[in-house]
């Protein structure tokens, strides 16, 4: 299994959500506002440090990773958020049982 993790500008998140909802076959989880510091500086949702990022992830079988990455990149590009979006792929294992 692979977990695909998307960190994007909070303003771009609706395009990702809409794409997933219209697709219907992919599950996803969203944290609509996350705060932190990176290349663009501190984003804390305050006047001094405006803006926020959003986090979206989905878990897919290994065989669906390439197709799902194409889907995510298409949503990112349609949102005009290529410069403000990072997509990471991580190995995922369901360890909830046992």
C-alpha cells in the first residue's frame, strides 16, 4: 500500500476535494488548515504570519499509485497550485489489527 500525502495552499484545497468527490472511487482524508514553517516562511493564520496550508492524503494499493499520482497532479495543475503543492509517497501498512 502507498499513502500519497498532499500539502497545498489552503486556497487550492477545494479543487482537490471537488476532484475526489466527483471521481467517487477514491477515499481521502483532509486536514483543512495546518500551520507550520517551510521555504515560504511561517504560515500560522495570523496577521503577522498570514496564510495556511492544507493536508490531504489517500491510501491506495501499490498498483494504483501511478494512476493516482497523475490524478493528483492534474488536480494540482487545474487549481493553479503547482508552485505551492508538494506530493509525497510513503509506504503504508495497516497495523490496526493485532
